[in-house]
C-alpha cells in the first residue's frame, strides 16, 4: 500500500466578478442621443465605452427604483433605457432599504427632497454591492457627502459600496 495524497479541490482560478449597482444617470448616458454640450457629450462617451464591456467585467444590478426613473421622460429615450436594462437583474426595495434610506436623509447625507437617491445608496449597501456607479454629483457621487454616506451605512451595519463614476471603473486599456 502506497501513500495516497488526500484529494483537494482546486481553487477556481477565475476570481468572482465585482457587483455593481447601476444608478439611473448611468443608463441614461449610456443610451442618450449625443449631446451638443461638450461636457455632457464627454460623459456620454465615457459611459458608453464603460457600458460596452461592463457586463463582461462585472455583475451588474439595477433596482425597481432605477426602472421607475428610467421610464420617465421622452418615450423613445425611456424605451432605450429600459431595453439597456432588460438583462440587468433588479433588486427589490425592502423595509430594510427604506429604513436605511430614511437614516441617510435624516442625517442630511442626502437631502430629504431626493428619497430615490437615498434609496439607490441604501439598496446598494444592503444588497452587498462592491460599487455604486453614478453621475449624480449633487447627491451621490459627491466628495463632500460620501464620507457621511459611508458613516451612516456603517453605523447601520452595512458596508457602503465604493461610490464612483463609470469613468473610474474603466478597464485600464479603455482610458484614453
């Protein structure tokens, strides 16, 4: 009888994809007609480049809030947004998410007048997203509010996802 090594499972060489919550401003820019405003156009181009490879590199998620917001406005634009989101799994709003969103607005991390912005952050945190990607510099992707958002999430028992723009999540070779 010879020595037989114990069978061990080989580790999966493919690391798990990071989970990304796609906020409405991102899908809007990914599907928008070209803007005549050069700053907006640059944002659209960066978003479209990111969107073209994002589903291969990340596990993308949206929410019922994103889909509700995507339905607003011009019907043709809404159709393009909803089509882009067709295969993106949808997170459902829960009582827990509503409670965290309320804490975010009570603390003034996000203004009370923008409950959907607070709900985007809350859903991303509660559902364990690695990133929340947004172009909403006013209430979400804001260097002054992110530390407060992170603190409120942590105090509520949830790790805050990294809040960033599509440009910040570009693959190394995609950045001009």
